[in-house]
C-alpha cells in the first residue's frame, strides 16, 4: 500500500498498479487533495 486517504471518516488504501520505488511524495499528512492531484511519483 502506498497511501491511505481519508474522506468522510472512511479510509481507503491506494495500491500501485506496478512494482517500483517511490521517488517522491507530493502530499503531507492531513493535507486536502483534489481528484487529479499528483500524490506520489514512482520510478
């Protein structure tokens, strides 16, 4: 699992669709995000 997103008191885990290494994380805990936001870069 890469990230956990909380919305309306429910948590959803995000998984990668391929193997890789996380290159960068573009969000901080507690930060609000929008649908098309880049959250993680992988290499």
